[in-house]
C-alpha cells in the first residue's frame, strides 16, 4: 500500500461529507486506503462515512483529542506514506498525487505541507518557525499583514507545516513515536515536526499544491472549549520545549484570566 489517508472527525458532519466526496470524486491514482477515526461524534458523522464502503471507520468510545486519534489511525493503517487530513478540507483532483511527487523527489524530506486556502481562495499561513515567545508574536504579525499571499507562493523549508494536511513518510513518523498525545488539540503538528527535524530530517512547504481548508469551522461550534484547549496545548508545549518560559506564560495567562 502506497498511501494511507487518515481523517479525524468530531461533530463535523457537513465538512466531513464534503471532504470525503472530494476524495472520491477524483480518487488518488495510487494504491491507497482511507481511514476515518471518529472522536465519538453525535451528529451522524459515522453514518455519513459509511456511505462509502471503501472507508475504514474507527469509532472511539470518547473524544480523545486530535493527536491520539491520529495515532490510532496511523497504527491501524498500512501505507508507507501517511496523509493526515482534516475533515474540514476539500481535496482538488490530482492534489494528492502532486504532493506525493514532491515528497518522493527529495529523499531528505520527511514531511510536506501544501498551500492551504479558504473557500474564497485566500491563503492561510500554514507554516512557520518553532513556537516560542518571539516567534509566536512574529507569526501573528505576519498572519495579519499583507505578506501571507506572497509568502505562500514561495517554496520553504520551515520548522513546521500545518497538520490540517500533512504528508509524512511512515518510517519518519514511527521513528519519533508518532504524535505526542499530551496535546489534545493544537501544537501537536509543530511538536511532531520538531521531533522529525531533531533527527536531521527536513520539513517542506510547497506552493505547487493547493488544498481548500475551511479553517475553524469545527472549532466554531464550541469556541470556549477550543480556546481552553489551545491554552492547555500552549502550556504543554512550553513545558516541554521552553521550560524556563512556562511559568511566565502561566502567570501571563492568569492575569488575562485565560486559564
């Protein structure tokens, strides 16, 4: 098996249906499998997925978070290359084949991320430098500037690419122990890429492949829970990678009444 496409879903039925429909409208022309890992959805997401008999559905007994659910899918899959794909994405015809070609052309590259755009074609800043006090501020400034369009038209070897659509060699994923499950959602992609780079492997952003990402649509249903999950992941990331900064971050967030 060449490719395993792993989709994690939680109460995102409409988005999931569009995502799966796009994958079947122009199926990748390589041997592949599609695995849906459902985080105990209550909106009929599983029933939607079962309309396509080729999809392997894994129903979890609880919402275990993004990292752990992806790991469940990875362990159940067989492809030598893994595509972690958000349920709120739409995959154009030929996009997966082009993404695979980019990865296979550069043996030193372990991870490839495409250009992500919203439904109106506006680009998302889906790559960046390692999370840290200065880099978080810098990333926010760039995202709000007019530079995103031009930056996402250029090929980069960044510190990380977004887990919304992340292609990785299985050998590299397994070598770092898959995704760190201390992250319920958010920051797991940055941490995963950091672990891969620590082994001397590269992360690549390519503008030559575009994927539609309806960013934030799933999170919009529960904004307070989403903000809380982001802060927990942020603290966990700092405790792991920047332990001297972690207490300062916690004080800052308490003052702002965000934890």
